[in-house]
């Protein structure tokens, strides 16, 4: 882990959805990252004005290259630039990877429940990739709440990875469902959430990530249902969007 700013070179930029892009960064001397960590990106304008934002790492343990996935917020200061304007060959200042709490380690013995709201799936994807690459046999289950099928990150990869007995993925669509989906779009409720997560009696470690209100609401439901607070780890991306 490094707390110093250093230079990262953009080595790839692939659209993930209409409003998001996965960006590959090469950082000299980087020694991979732990699944769930994030980096800080600092942009500096010609007049010296700087803006710093955090982005979770989507990949795990890839030496000098890591990937982030940025969702563009209309009127945002930094995300539209990263999604639309940043080009391969450009350089950025980054700090990290940082974070030791919202992290899954291949030596962790417990089953894992991942709960994502929208772009909150990014650090959870890093955990899924690390888990699949490891010998760790524990069960992983992802509950992914998103507006529509088109808004899903890593769609093809998640479909393929679901073939592994180590991973189950449950989707919840809040505004539009895929063709042939058995139910209408709906908000996630405590009842539907609890019917689609690993039960408390198998002692899962739970990782919840997304916009602040989403994370707080879901955490409260889990705690009220008897999941020990110490087994729940959360990452808040900011914003006020709740369960919509
Ligand atoms: C640890 C951490 C990891 C993160 N990882 C990711 C990631 O992997 N991918 C990603 O796309 N973003 C991630 N974020 C969010 C990211 O840091 C920025 O907040 C986001 O890109 C908006 O920046 P901006 O400069 O475009 O918008 P700003 O100019 O900062 O904000 C524009 C408006 O949007 C609101 N807003 C700010 N953040 C959010 C948000 N997350 N959702 C909705 N509204 C918001 C603000 O209140 C403001 O009204 C992460 C945040 C944290 C703290």
C-alpha cells in the first residue's frame, strides 16, 4: 500500500454500459491490490485547481496493471471526464491502492454474501475474481440491484462465472426487467432481500457497496434480521440515492 501520489498511465478504456467505462491503468512498481481496495485519483487543471475522487479496483492482484470502472454522473466534476475524455496514453495521478477493512482475503474461511447497488458492484467484482482464482472453496453469493439489464456491469463475465458452483448471482431490477423475466421491476424490500441472501446461521461475511442510502438501508435490514454487525462490511460511494 502506498500513500504517495504516483503516475498511472491509461492502457485501456472499454465502455461497460452507456454511461460507464472500464479503464486500465499501469502504475510502475505497483504490486497488485487486495480485493475490495480503492485508489484515489487526482486531476489538476492548468490553473492548479485539483479534484480528488476515489475509485474501487475491479481487478485483483494483477501486478502493475489494475482496472477501475467509472459511472458517469450527469453534472459531476470528475466522472464525465474519466468516462468520455480520458484517452489511452494519458497520465493520471493516483494514490493507493488503499483500504484494509473492506477487503476479502483468500484465507477467509466463511461463506460470503455480496450486496451491490449499481456501480457498487465494482469492488465486489474484484472479490469474485480473486475468489475464483483461489483455492478457497467457500460459497459466494452476489445480490445485484440495478435499474435495468443494460445498466449491468460485467454482464458477460458474471454470466460465465455463475457456471462455477462457487458463485450464485441474484439480480433485482428496479425500473426495467429483461425480456421473459418472471416479475415486474420493483424496489428491493427487506423481505425480498432476506429471501435472497445466505442465511445468518451459515455465518456469512457480508460486503455491501453502493450509494450511501442504499448501503445504510440494506445494512439496517441485515442487522434487524440478526446478522451480527461485526460480520457486515460496508463501502459508501456517496450520493443520496436510496432503494429505487
Ligand atoms: C471508496 C469509494 C470508492 C468508489 N468507487 C467508485 C467506483 O468504483 N465507480 C464509480 O463510478 N464511483 C465510485 N465512487 C464514487 C466516486 O468517488 C465519485 O464520487 C463519483 O465518480 C462522482 O464524482 P464526480 O466528480 O463526477 O461528481 P461530483 O462533482 O463529486 O458530484 C456531482 C453530484 O453527484 C452527487 N454524487 C456524488 N457521488 C455520487 C455517487 N456515487 N452517486 C450518486 N451521486 C453522487 C454529489 O452529491 C453531487 O450532487 C467511489 C467512492 C468512494 C468513496
